[in-house]
């Protein structure tokens, strides 16, 4: 880049004019317009009360989806499956019969 000293001074002068005009515009509008501020950097912070409201509404949505159980979030789930004593007894009898049939089949060979 071959930039002469005169054109560099003119560019600097234009840049200063732009800066002063931006400051005047910000003063007229009542808020700062700055090209120096980093946009999109850092995390956005949300107040704890807002987070709590969002969480409560999410819990309500899930409760409606699950069937209207609003405050059952901390209830322990019931154990599913498992054998009753009668079922265990029946399985035991079936297994004993199967083993007896297998012993009988191997004894006759």
C-alpha cells in the first residue's frame, strides 16, 4: 500500500469527524452508540427471580404433559415389575417340573 502522508492525514481527519458526529448523535438520542463496545462477547446474566419463574413454568408444562401432577417432582417412583409371592411360587413349580422332565428324558436314553 502506497499511501501518501497527505492522504493519511485526510483519512485521520475524516475519522475524527465521524467520531465527533457519532458522539453528537448519541447525545441527541440519549444513549451511547459506540463502536468500541464489544458486542456478543461474554455471557448474558439473568436474575435469579427470572430463572425461578422460567423453571416453575417449565415444571408446570411437564406436569400438564405427564397428566396433571403439579407438585410430584420429588416423589420417589414406584417400583415396577417384581414378583409377587404367588408368582414366585408358580415359577418355582414350573421350573421344578421342567427339571424333572429333563432328568427323566436323560435317564431313559
